[in-house]
C-alpha cells in the first residue's frame, strides 16, 4: 500500500480520510463525506449545464455520486488523488441524468435574452427552414433527426417509432447532426 506522492493541502487531507475510511475508521469516512458533499454540490452545479441537466437535478446527482462513491470505494487507488476520482463519478452521474431526461435540458431564458433578436420571429418560417435542411439527410439519419427535432420525440419514443434500439437512435442522431453541421459549413445556409 503506497502513499500518494506530490499531494498537499485539502486533497492530501481528503485522501488521508479516505484511506482511513477504507481501513475501517468510520468517523474519518463520515467526516470525508461531510466535507466532500458541499464541494461536490458546487462542482455539479457548475458543470450541470454542459450536460443539459437543470438545477432541480443537482441534489439528486450529488446523492447518487456519494452513493456510487461509497459502493465503489474499493476501486479508488490509494496512491492516486481522490478528487479526480470523485469528479469522474459525478460526471458519469450527470451523463446518466441527461440520458434519462432524453437530453432535454433546461436553461433560463435570462441567459440568452441579449442574444435574442428584437425582430418578430415567424415559427412557421423557421419550421419550414428546419424541414428543408433536415430533408437533406438520408436513411436512418433523416428518420431519427426528423423524429427528434421535428416531431419532438424522445430517444425512447423515436426508437419505438422507428423499430430501433435506443443506442442505435443515439448513434444515428449524433451522426445526423454531425452531417447537418458539415452540410451547413459546406453551403453556409440552412
């Protein structure tokens, strides 16, 4: 059992508490969880928007992360820093929540208010442009992107409608969006 090399400050203290907890010191482990919870809450809050996860899910992600950390504590390598391991678990839990929500995130409109043009927005015209642009895709990519972007289906709904697995829908959707981005770059138009 080797001790960590170049660790100092709080990271060294947290790693020491984790090692003590792994060695059976329940009080040290309890203190570690109490110390990490607020820090983890800040990390999840600041990272959640990138994953399309709303503020309402932050506490769930924190609790799921602490539970996963507890259940998988034996997988932490004692000679490695603790925080990257904990943050990796949190990122995986954020991804899980995003997947469960069908990648439908929530962002407050206040964040975008300055970028929204003052001119009237014509939803029918925008819908027509989107339909025209998506129609440039072919096969599964067209079907999947249409179902999700135009029909508003979730991954699960699109999979059922198109008789595909959810994984295949995710892959086709990703490839379709990538193809649309390439088409847009080629032509410079929607």
